[in-house]
């Protein structure tokens, strides 16, 4: 057997046990799923020292490899961040149950009742970057929504992910949910094998570069919910309030530069640029942001020149490209050309300009007078997120519980047949909506 055949055959076993554990999970009550989430939170608490030690080892190895400061910040789990993530797990437990929700309740004819009811997807395959807190967010969302999950984190976070999944599975042992609902993969070979398992896996969510998401889409028959790069923009309109615009710019670039919702390009209307740019540049440079501008920006503030490549680059770091535009229309055209349909924002006191921006920018998140960093499941009130979907079809933007369920149509009759509703003497349908309870 080749390495790839061995990977596929052992992965089939993993996928089979996950599928069967997920089927049992889907039958459990909301209370049992919530108890399992609490058991996970407790196990994570009691295994904090092991988790932090594993994370320190990952961080040391990544530092030795020369990881950038911002990616290091994403990898690092200190006690505060870990406690926050555990609190997030409990938050998910407290959310309303997304399973078994009655979405449509309709009498088609006397005694013929249609219901549309939400249900779990089954088994999720989620591949993400070296961000250990994602393990806790994704697992709690998966269990709450009744799904099994096969996880694969970035290589720099292998020890952290392993320690976290061990704790999660230990917690599950004390609950009605089988620990087999959560699995961890560690190699790219396993990912290639996973993509072939359309019989056992219902949805693949790749969080990663555009090229990686495309690679996944081209190499699997499993439905893919792409969470690709964030080339996010902030447009400072002619009618922007300057102090507000500077504060938003600094937050959107520097609050967490490695996050996919941080801005990469700042677009500034030509009429406000001479007043706004010197202030914004001073604030950004004061936080060690490297600025790269087009010719018009460089006439106002001394900075590196931006090239065509910059407009299409996600730095994930303290670097910002800056362009002066002639109009709102030019800003929108730039965003729709170079953006990644993630999150883009306008700063303006002109509501008409804001309306045009929100309507015409093609992105999952379009914001007015606030930072792009708000693109997040926790901040949207979803408790947590699997990631941020950059696809056009729903779920789009931060994916929470609603994005992890599908639905079934349940139709109950009493010997009803279609023949009676067709032809010359066809009976009419009532199509009468009934209470959603
Ligand atoms: N929209 C969203 O929610 C998110 C988007 N992103 C985006 O992801 C991008 C890159 O992030 P980065 O940290 O570099 O992550 P990478 O794209 O390098 O990696 C992400 C994951 O994909 C795996 N991977 C990458 N290429 C392959 C491949 N060819 N075959 C199998 N597995 C592969 C990695 O494995 P390994 O580490 O083993 O190489 C890792 O587990 C950024 O653009 C960021 O914005 C990131 C997170 C969330
Ligand atoms: N929603 C998250 C960012 C999304 C995300 O997962 O991004 P990344 O840091 O690229 O892994 C946040 O605001 O921190």
C-alpha cells in the first residue's frame, strides 16, 4: 500500500466512527448536548496547565522558525486567552438550540401538514490555521448543533491542538456524547484523504488562503464552505469626520493585524486626504505600521511606494497600502476589483454616500462608521464562530450555529395522493400557515 492508501484507509475508520457517533449525538436532547459542553469547559479548566505547556512548546518552535509577531499573537494561548475561550464555550452552551426549530408549519389541505425542521448536517471537516482557540469555538458550535467534527489545525499549533482535543474528549467521556464526535488530524496527507470521503463527511470548511480554498474545491465532491482571505478595505469619504476616521483606521489595522478582518488597504477621497492622511499616518506609524502609498499619497506623506501587487495582498501584519481616489464610485470599483468579499467599511457623515457604499460593495460585511474588526461571531452575538465565510451563497460572513444546520421537510398526511390534486377536477390546496410552536 502507498502512504496515501494507508492514510485513506485509516481515515475511513476515523470517519466511520465519527459518523456513527454524530448520528447518536443528533438524537440527544438539547439538555444532553449542553451538559456535554459544560463537561468540556470543566475538562479544559482542569487541563489548563497541560494545554499552556503544549502551547509554549508550539510558540518556542514557531519563534525558532522565525514566525511573524502577528502570527505569533494568533498562535499564543496565555491563561487569560484560554479562560476567555472557555467562557466562550459556556456561552455557546447557553445559546438557543438550533436543532429541531420549526421554520415552516403549513396545512396544505385538510389533514396534510408540512413542517420544515432544522437538523444537523452530520460530520464536518474543518481545516484551519495555527489558531488554537479555534478548536474550542468550533467544537462547542459543532456539538451544540449536533454535528461530529474532524479538525485539522495549522502545523505550528500541533501540540496545542492535540492537548485541547485530548481535554475535550476527556470532558465528553463524562457526558452522554461520545468522544468520537471530535477527531483531530495533523498532516496534509490526511487532508488529501479526507477530501475523498464524501460518503462520510457532509461539509468541508477550509479556512485559509484563496489558493488553498480553491485547491479543496477542485479536489472533493463534498460540499465546501470556503473561508478564504480577507483583503478588507476602509474608505475615508470626502464627508468623513476626521477624528472618527483616524480612530477607526488605527483599530481596523492594528487591533489584531493577523486576523482576516483587519484592513489591508486604506482608500481616501482626494478632497479630504491633505487633512486626514498626515494625522492617520502619524497615528499608524506610532504603532509601527509600515505605509505603502500610491503617488498621490506619497505627495502628502513620505512612505514606501505601493505597487499593483499591494492592492491584491493580504499582509496579515503591520503593513497598510494607501490609495487616493477621485470619487466614491472609484473607491467602490477598487474594492470590487481587489477585495475578497469579506468585510469593507466607509467612514462618512453623508448618509447618501453610505447607502450607495453598502448597496454596491460586494462583500459579506459592509460597514458604515465602524471598524472591520467587528466581523466576528462573538461580536455578532453568535456566541462563537467557525470562521468567516467569503462565499456568496449563505451562510455568509461569521458562521455560527445557524450555519451548521440544514433542514428537513416533514410531511404528514392520512392517505393523501397527488392524483386528487391534478387534472380537471383537481382539489385546491389550502396553503394555510399554522402557528410556529
Ligand atoms: N475567512 C476566515 O474565517 C479565515 C481566513 N483565513 C485566511 O487564511 C489565509 C492564510 O492563513 P494561514 O495562516 O497562512 O493559513 P494557511 O493557508 O497556510 O493554512 C491553513 C490551513 O490549511 C492547511 N493547508 C494549506 N495548504 C494546504 C494544502 N495544499 N493541502 C492541505 N492542507 C493545506 C494548513 O496546513 P499546514 O499548516 O499543515 O500547512 C492549515 O491547516 C489568510 O488569507 C487568512 O485571512 C484564515 C483564518 C480564517
Ligand atoms: N473573527 C475573528 C477573526 C477571524 C479569523 O479567524 O481570523 P484569523 O485570525 O485569520 O484566524 C476575530 O475577529 O478575531
